[in-house]
C-alpha cells in the first residue's frame, strides 16, 4: 500500500510539473462550459413554456381591437405580429410562420361581428388557446360595459326621483376606470410553483456535461502514462524493485484517481465561483458521485493501457473512445434530444451515469436514488481494473512478448 | 553470489537462451560479452526477475530467482542500458523515489540519496531536473539510482553508451571503487577496454549460449593462439583465403570484409613471407600487414566471427 501511494505521489508530481497539460485539462472544460452554456441558453431555457406567436389583423382601427392587441396581448409568453391586411395574415398561417391568427372586425365592439380565429394545421391547440384568450377579453369587456350601463341607469332613476342633478359622463368615466384597473390588476393571491423536478439551466447542464466528458480524458492520460513508463524503461526498473506488479498498477491507478478527482474539484469550484453554476444543494452528493466517477475513469485507464500496444495507439484509440462516449453519454447534446434506443445505450456508459447524477443533484434528489448510480460507477471501475490487471499481469509474466 | 545452471528461455518456438551455465563469485567483477541478439539482455532480465526462465535455475546468494523474486530483488541493483529516470523530476527527487521503492524510509532515504549524489559527482546538481542534464550526467544518476539500497550484486547493462570520455572515466572509476569495497559486479559493454579494465573474468555469449568463459588472460592464450595478423588487401578471392587457411601455424582465418583478413597464428612474424608469396601467386595486392597481440577484441572476433559493435 505504501508503495502504491509512493507511485501515485510521483505521478501527481510529474503531472503538476507538466503545466501545459494540466492547464489544458482544467481550462478546456471551463471554456467549453462557458461557451456552450451561454450559446445554448435560449434553446434550453425556452423549453419550459413554449413561446406562442400570434398574428393579428385589426380592421380599420377598431378601438376594442386596438385595446385587445396593445394591452391585453402584451404578455411575456406571447409574441404578437400585426398584419397590414387579412391576406397577409392568411399567408403567415399558410406558411406556418405563426401559431394562430386573429382577425378583429370593425364592429366587434358593438358585438355585430365576431372575431375570426385562423388555425394553423397541426397547431390546433394554439388556435384554441387564442380563442380562449379572445373570449376572455371580450366577455370581460362586455360584462364591464353592461355593468356600467346598469349602474348609470339606476343612478339616473334615483336622481330624478330625488330631483337631484348628476354628471353622467364623469361618473361613467370613473366607474370604467376603476373596473378596468380591477380587471387588469395582477392577483397577489396567486403563487406560481412547480411540482416535481426543477429544470436545469444550460450553464448547469454543460458544467455537468463537460465535467463528465473531460474527466474521461484521464482514462487516456492514465493509459498513456503507463506506456510512457514502459517506453522510458522506468516500468522495468519499477519491476526490478521488490514490488509486486499489482502494487505498481495499483499505484498508477491511484495516481489517476487522485488527479481525476482533483480535476473535478477544481472544475467544480471554478464553475461555481466564476460562472455561478449551481451544483445543487448537496455538495456532499456531488462529491460522492465525482469520487465514484473518477474511480470508474481510472479503471478505464487500466483498460486503455492493457489493450493498447503503445502510447500512440492509446492516444488515438483513447481519444476516439472519449469522443464517442461523450456523444452517446449526452455531453455534447442533451440526452432528452436522443431517440429511445440511444438513451438505452447510454445506460452502460459511465459518463452518462455521472451526467444524469450531477443534473439530478442540481434539481434535488435523494441519497437513495443516487446510490444506484454510484454503485454502477464503482462497478464499472472495478470490472475495468480486474480485466486490465489480468491482461497486464499476463503480459508482464511473459516478459512483454 | 550468482549461479546459473542450464537456464533456458523460449519465446514461442524460438529458444533465445539455450542452457546457460555461469558462476559469479562474491566480490567479483564479471564481464558478459556478446554481439547484439546473443541473449545477454534476456539473461540479465532473468537474473533480475523481470522475465521468468523456463528450465534450469538461477540462484542469487543461495535463493532461487523464480521462487523468491522479492527477496532477491532487495539484493540486486540494476543499471539499465536506457536512462530509466523521470526527466521532469529533479535528480534528488528521482533518487528519493527509487530509494523508497527499495524500502528506504524518511531521513535514511534522504541521507542515502545525498550520499549517492556525492558518489556520482553530482552533489551540486541535486535540485536540477534530469531533463536539464547532459547525457553523461544522466548516466551517472542512472547508476546512482541502482546504488541507493547498497546492493550486494550490481548488474550494469552497457552503462556508458553514448557519453563523453570524462563521464565514462568517472563511471569506470566509481564502479571499480564499488567492486573494491566488496560489491559483486556483472558488467556488459561493447567497449572491450572497459571490460578489460574492470573485470577479471568474462563470459562470451552468442546465439543464446556461453561459448567461452574464464579469465581474460586464460581465454586469450587458449583461444586466440598468440598473435593476430591483420591483412589489408585489394579484393581477396576465396582461393586466397583457402590457401591462407592451409598454412602451417594458422589457427583461424576470419574475413569480416573482402578487403580485410584476420589470421590467428602462433608466431606472426614467421608467417609474413609465406603470406606475401601466396598473395603473389593469387595476384592479390597487399596494402598493409599488421601484427597484433591477442586481446579481448581479437578473441571476440575469432569466436563469433563478428566485431562487438556489429
């Protein structure tokens, strides 16, 4: 065990002295997180509420229509496009440039003509939504109008019976204003809350994705490090010391594990404080998954070393492996964008387990649900070590031939 | 200190070491010679426990290498042919690491590393990275890394390849001193003068076998005949070489090149007239004839038909 720690310490010292490689391992994921997080912010954060685009044509400046468009439809979750004439609106609908269209006739205010809703093929729900919006507005208007008239009539009757004089225009205007303000007031009694998991932001997603992807490079670096020892004969020299082959490999593994976890810690800290990425409420959960994932990646390093002939093939094959795993594991595109088959493939990939676990922690999860992921990651690492060590021990005993 | 008995090693169908038997006594400096591919490196790897042997036995200080590899590794120090050091670490850090890998601890490891730096003449460069060292300095640290645990047997595989004369001299002096202090040395080199300087006994290996072993004086006397005549000729045909072989007193004729013929003879001076006469008969023009006393170089060439550096 002591010799394993010695070898691991030596590997860490060598790695820390190679400043270029070390900075690359830290800077690259940080930069990619920043770039992808900012670039895909709109795409990922727009998914929670779909932005509706409604086209509107108001015939000859109908006042009620103007009121509807200029005030009622001005919402954060709506985009309003005004057409100059009805044909233009119909053209937008035909070309599916909008989700639904509304034509507001001149005599809409007098209820002589109805508003016309234009549905886009395949977006009938948007047409229904637009119709409900229009109905809601017109019913509110006509209710207010009818109420005002009733109040005014009663007031006039009462005043004439008492012989008093009233100012009907002033009263009507005040009444209308109060009712309008009441109708438009945003209810303080409404609280918006989400049930179930919170959504992760693009910055959070890509911080987790880049951590999962760039930690994988430790598998390549670890594998290459063993080949470097072989090439520079230091591996032979290590084997000439009174140290078992298993302890030499164990030391190399331990070094890779410590470096991978260290890289994760620095990356997590940098994204937390420089990019303000929220890694979730439980730092302990994140660290546990980070530790388990680093273990899995270090196991893969033993496999890479065992199944590659030299440093060059380890570099090439390892590089391809990282790219494929990153793509299939959701580090480049969110797993939710993948078809079902691909999502099933991702279930055997350590980076996919790590990524899913990190995002689960970000949205809030329990230790029980994280346990399975941690176990899978440790199992992948352990299986890789067993297979890789068996093969390398075989090669060593045959004298490397 | 070291006994090899009928040791064999095969890689697949190829037998690379064919029943090697050797004995190296405690405190002895022993030279192992052989051209490239003779089986020296495999033999050394088997002694160090890097490669398991298939048949026979190797014993170091009475312990079998295959059965007690870790006990034996504590007694052996190996200087590999290549520089087996970490270039980005300092000389001191390298020595500390290797010392600890041999079981030295804390202050003991540090003191020993400083002592070894002194021994190899690099005490002032301890904190410098290996990558900043010259070839000769790297070789000296490479040797130093094998000395940290005070091995009883030091195996050196061509430790002076590609270095400047000053560093080579320093290394040879260091090894000689270590041997004089009682350390057993097994030394392989392509430089005969190094082997002659350091070793009292040698073994010559070729094609996986020991073809001769004994003291250098014994071997030169026994195998080379006495003198060597070096002929520098223009286009020597096979008939000329055949006639030379039939001359009385000629032990062996080797022709490494068409223009170069080596004759191993009892009395070189007596043969010259006969050689010139044969050359005249065969119309071979002799440019130069040299008479040389037999040494390891000539011995090696005679035995293997190849120069050590081929």
